[in-house]
C-alpha cells in the first residue's frame, strides 16, 4: 500500500517530520517497506527565467545568459542549444551539488566569462526525461519556486506492508487514525456530507444470496460529464502508481485508497432492468475490464442485471457496463461482499484487484452507505449531474462482538504496566467503545469498531494497548537459567546424529545439505518415486519428488564437483530419507558418498574399495554407540546397490546400515560415473541405550595372565563367508577365546579350483591358571572342529 | 725378568692400539689379545706366581694397574665406537622428510549444523529441550491448529508445497512451511509447563538469492501460567547476544501480525551495512531476524491446553540467515549446492564443538 505524505496530512494534523512519522509507523505495527523522496536531492534547485541569451565572446557553442533567479539577475554561461530568452528552466546556484555530473559548482570563469551558477538539464538532475538541453518548465511558474515543487516531486511516497488482519490500513484514513492514537497528531478527516436524493432510482437492487453479499447499496446519477480528472486527482493517483483513466473511475480508485472502500460505477445505459447480487450459474461468463473473459461458477458471487452477468462482486467489473467518455447516466455501487468467498474467487480466477484485495481481508461494514455518499459528492463536484435516492438491499452486517476485558491483562500478558484509565483511552483513540462491566467489577466491556473484525478476545486488546504504548516499554529481565537436573535436552536419535556427523567429518567427509527433493527418475533409481511421494506443485520439474535416500543427491553433487575439476569428492549428509508420508516413514540417516579417484602416492596405495567404506562405517557406528560386534553382515541389499560388492549390517532382521558400491545401473540413471562408494546408516534402527544402571560402567577386568595366540588356516569352498569361519572359531570356547581375527585370504596355484584358504589368529585369554600344552591342544581342537562343522572346510596342512 | 720399562712399553703400545681401533671387531680382538685367557697381560699375571714375594710385592700392583687402565680404555673406546656406529646407521637410514604423507583427510561440518548445535547449546542453558517433528505435515498441524483458518489469505503468504498424498482428514499433506507444527505436536503430547525449541528443514515455493525452496528454522515455545512478552523479549535478547558473541546488541521489537500469536512482534537487530557487509552489534541500521509473540488463545485451545489457565510465548528464526550473518556467507543458494570448495571454506572442523570452550553457550 502506497500513499504520499501530503495525502496522509489531509487526515492527520501533525508537526512530525517524515522520519518521525516513518519511525512511529514502524513501532505501531505499520511495516514501512520504503520511502521514496524524489525531491530530496533537488533542494538546491529553483525555477529561473532567461531574460536574454547572447553568444559567448570566446566560444561558438556557448551563450552568456542574463537569468532572473531567486538571488536576483545573474550572468550564467550555458552550452545548451535550447537556452533562449523567455525560457523558464532549472537554476543551480554556486555551491550546489549536481547529482548527474557529481560536481559542486564553483565561481570559475568559463572561457573568460564568470558563470554565477548553472542552468540544468534533466540528466544533470537525474530526472527521468529524455529531452536534450536544459529543462523547459511551465512558463507560468514563479521564479524562485523550489524545483521539487515545480516538478511535483516534493511529496514523498511511503510504501507499507499491510498484514492481512488490518484491512483498515489499506486506506490512508485508517493509517492516520492509528498514528493519532500513537500520539503523532490529530485526525482531521473531513466529514462526509450526504447528498439528498432528487428522484427515485430507476435501477433497483436485489440480493439473492445474503451470505455472499449481505448488503448492497447504490444510487443513480444522471447528467454527468465524464472526462479526464483534475490535475490534483491525477497527480495523487500517479504518485502511488495508479494510471488515471477518467473522473468516474478515478473517484472509485481514490476512495478505495483513501478509505479502503471499494466501489463500482456502471454506465446506466448499458443496464437491463434491476441489479442482482447472486451466485453464478454454470455456463455463464463475462468479459471483464481487464479484457479477459471469465467463466463464472456457482461458488462465485456475481453482479448481474436481468439479462447477464455484469461482473464478479467485489472483484472486477465488466467491460461492457463500464464507463466511457460518452457516459451520461451512471449507477454507483457500494456493497459488502463476504471475505472468504471473495478470497476464494480471487484465487480461482487469478484476479488480483485492489477491490478483491480489500474485500478478501474484510472492509468496514459500517462504511457502506457513507462510502456511497462520499463518492456521490465527488461525482457531483467533478462531473456535475443529479443524484437519485439511495437504494439499499440487505442490511449492514452485525458489528464485531463485544469483548469483556480486564485491563490488568496488559500487564499479565505483555508485561507492561498500563493504568486502566490509559487502557480505555488508547482503545477509545482507536475507535473502540468502552464501558464498565458493573460497579463492583474492574473489567470493562469493549465494543470493537466495525472496521476491526480481527478483534476476537482479550489478547487482541492487549496487543492494541501494547503496540500503542510501545513494545519498547516491555522491561528486560534476567534470562532464565536451567536449575537442577534436567533430562538430556535432545532425543537419542538427535544426539547420535550429532556424534555421527562429527565422526564422519573426522574421517574426511565434507558435510553437505542437499534438497529433500529429487527428480522422480532419480528417486525411482534408488527405490522410491512412488505416486505418494510426489510434490503436487514442485518449484521445478526436477524437484518433484521426495527423496527415498540422500544418496542420489549426494552422488549427483559429487559428480558435479568432479565435472568442475574437483574429483575425489567425499560428501556426507546427516539428513532425512522419505519412505512414505508418515512421521515414521521419515528416516534419520547418515549417508556418505565417495567418488574415489585412483590414489597416486609415492608409496603404492590400493584403490579405495568397499572395505574402505566398511572401515569408515564401522568407525562411525562405534562412535554412535552401535553394538558393532552383534551386527551381522549380509549380502542382501536393495537393488540400487551393486550385487556382490555391497553389504548390509543387520541387527536381527533390521538393517542398521548398508555399505559398498552403488549399482552401475542406478549410477547411469542419475548420470554419475562408476564406481561410486557409499554407506547409509539408519540411526533410529539402532537399539536404545540401556535405561537401567545409569551411566555407571562395570568394573575393569584386568587379568594377570598373559594372553597368547595361535594361527589356523582352513581350506574352504570359495562361497564360504569369512565371517562364518570367524564366528565358528569365536564360539568354539567362549571362556578362553578372547578374539579371532582373519588375516589372510589365499586363492591360487597351490589351491584347488573353487577353494580358498582363510587364515585366522585366535587369541586365548587364560583366566585362572597358565595354560598347559595340553590345554592349548584341547582348545585348538575345538576351534578346528567348530570351523569344519560350520563351513565344511578342512585344516590346511 | 721383566723390567718396569717393559710394562710401560706394553701399556703404551696397547693404549695406542686401543686408540687406533676404529671398529668394534678390532677392539674385541685387541681385548682378547691383551686380556683374554691367552692374552699378553693374562700371561704376565700368571707369571706372578713364579716370582719371589719381594718381586711380586713390587711387580703385582704395577701389573694390576696396567690391567685396569687397559680394560678401562677398551670400555671407553667401545662405548665411543658404539655411538659412532649408531650415528652411522641412523645417517644411512635417513629419509627425505619433505616427502608428503598419504593425503590427510580433512572433513567439515556444514555451517547450518554448527549453528544448530550452537543454538541448542544457548537455549539448553536456558532450560529449553529439543523437540522434533516430520517434514511432511498435516494441514491441521501446519495451519489450522495454528489459527490459520481454512481459505484465509494468511495461508497464501506461505507459498506452500502440497503433496499428492492426503492425511486422515482427507486434506492434502504439506511440506511444513515453518517449524511451528512442532509446537502443536509438543502441546498435544505434553502438559505445561513446556519449554522447548525445535530445529529443522522447512519448505516454501520461493527461489532467489535470499530464498530457497528448502531452508531451516528454529522454533521456541514456552507455556506456563505466568510468562509474559517481557520474558520473551528477555530470552531473545540473551540468546541473540550469546549467539553473535557481542554484548551490546540492540534489538527492536516491532508490532506485527501472525495468526498464531497475539500480541505479535517482529524483531530487528541493530547492524551496520556501510562496509557492503552486514555487521551485527554496530551501526544505526536494522535487520529483521525473527518473528515472535504470545501464543494465541485459539492455538492453545486447538492443542488441548486451557487458555484461561495457561499462557506463553513462541518465536521462530531462520537458521541459514543466522549462519550467514555470523559467518559471512552472502548467497543462500550455495548452502545447498554441495560444492566442496564452499563446504571446505565455510565448514567447521569436526573438533570445534560449540560450547563454552569455543565461545558459544
């Protein structure tokens, strides 16, 4: 919403400066988006008239002018070809700063003649003119008039953002009322003088749906003469960005901005019979003032005559029934349209008009007929003519409900001490009626004005008083501190994520945050992309689906880095994967991706592979407290992982993490070059930490007897998993065997085809006595037999 | 049989050869030659037995002195040679220490994560717990419960993303446009007093240098019987000072309108824009950083809390914006671009944990 300072001052008598007004608006809740003061930089310039212009004695292209200025007659040198006797133009005195050329004028001779100032072009003043030469102003202007005034640039324009709850601020009068209440001056809005009707209106009005349109008032004015608006009205509209059209239309626009009261004016000669406010019917359509044809529907409120739809009520009028230069008889409309329906129709049709904007937020229900009277007066003043009696259908909607209010609520809710008398005074200034609830009660009954339909209860009244008193009156207290014991402030999953994030980063991965969206094709390549996961109104076609995993986005990002020449990207994200649209379907993951470049190092280093990922994964899992020793490794992985080069770590049947290479087919689908390594941890699949026993740890078991180790090599089928050998060995003697680690895998000439040798080191921890050779033999035999039984292997000779 | 001069000659000769020995083998051979069982000095010692007591009395001590001095010289020389041998070995095994190690892996924490932990720390100190909620929300939790009536113009200001999927009320699910639905979830499951923050992803259909379709918010909620807007103001001032690590931050509370709070305030922080970059805690300019207010009675009632008995406040801030202001990034879009150059430049060492030691909290 834009208005000019002079417009505001028609409603508000104040000595406050523009800066003070803007500051008070801000602190009262009127958010100032910008102030445009085009005249501010023109302060030094005034209107002057050239008395005579003669050729410069020493220069062909210069003239020496005698100029009548506010400082008297001065000699000024000028190079503009249009400088001539009698021209009224802009004058800059010595000392003035010329914004367009960035210089400050000094009394310097120009080719031997001293110039006592400068005559200015539009470009030199940074004005939006395309003419060459110095300004050519209205010859009627008085010499010495400030240039800003002469160019009508002396009226700053204020642009404010109006929140949806305050449609009354969509009129300058409403803004003035709040500023006056905030102590900035007095409201001086001129009273509206009703125009007596001279004859009964030949056009009748009816309401067929009083929910959509509770009240419709109008009057007929005959014998008007339409045409261009007077200069003041045109200027006022132009200043706030509206194009003047004709007096009749400009009047409705003016009142819309002045009072937040939309109106409509029909060319009465185009109307057939009565005017009806009703719901639209299937198949109806009309051509609107914006030139478009709109189909109407039974959910929309239309204005129709006996034959056809004229327009959408409170939104836009029809082209055919609109006013033109030839219009002589008009019918003026001031109605009240339901805000919800107006809003919905605006959305359905896509029409954003000043009227729609206001009705959708709710206009002043007490100003329907007053607005009509105000408009009538202006039409008669500016277009002549004779007005009929007012016709009204329906009735004014009931005012907002009274609120019983304890003035102490201001202190209790806003923390500001305001005396009850002051509370009532503030509310009164804002247009509320207040009365005592009863003799023994300290509560008051507050009746909101008809333009404040946002007021529902005491909290709204607290806000009114607090914002007028000023939020800066709220005291600043000591901030609270947590006292005593508190439960850990974040959930287990969140805490684990924080640790996992730092563990992963410490392994050399850069944390990224990528969109929760992904292209549907990418989602489908990674096990998602179902109908349910589509965004109905995506911001771009490639952000149309919720990602089933962070993998595709991370891999694509890694590839993007590689394409920029930064390969070997190691990225991770601690973020969500979306399996369905429920809360449980949003998985907390730590996902890492690595497009490993072949290492080049002066000491040979192997190409990173699945086992590098597995090591990183296990480090992170251990950091976040996963029971790593109890996890089972399986080669069953979702289809976007590479079969045979990816594994899942499971707890029971639940996958806790997946690691390895991504399937080349999935990579191809998202445009990423193979191979790609990754892991994905499902943080919430981990068991909750034990609740019993608190944080205390069991005593340390430090045995005096030294551990010893024995190596075994088994020949097994190629398909036998190493983990099965290790697990069988560990289980052979739970009391004595402390650890089993696999240290060699051999396939080759000395091995039968389809067989391999797996070598393990078994660590024995004696507990009560030193082991004898016989003891060691016995446990070794158990290991061999357990492994042979579990894997069908044999001890390698 | 042997004169004193002979002993002196022997000693001079042996000591000279010890001095001349330049490896341990030569020295050992010399030791055997002189002091071994068949050695020259050992032979002289054996001779003592065949001497007269007078001779022995004179010759014995001299011979022992000779033996001690040669032994000592060999020990000293041996130690010297061992040192020299070690030095030589170390010299031979020297490497070019300027050769590079395997490239160090230096990972980083995203600034948004870092700021989230800073905020959790700051509000944790003030007794706030951390709550969570899903990104895909019901229309009720995101709007209706928060006093956005169906079809109200206020909903339009949110540029909502809708899912094709519907919720149990038959309404299309939305991507949460703010973290406020977590307020609703918390109030529905927990009785007052409530004192919580939540942080997470939020979504709006908007994209330019300062808006991305996904961003992050922090939300705070306090519900009890007495908290006022002055408490809200006090908590926010303390939090903003702690976050920006400056003591003289100016905050300006401006009346505003949000459907879910009444009264509502937007909060501006004092800043300086003169250098082309925004500096918090200096200058005469203002920058809007958060929205806040007293929880609307309708919201309390919608969440099963008696608005006659309980009251409280709520606030919300953009986390990405806070990160930009504190750490100097100027393009929001880069936050989500996963460009490793950006991540390494603006990211944080994983060892830099927000807390008192790092200056935040």
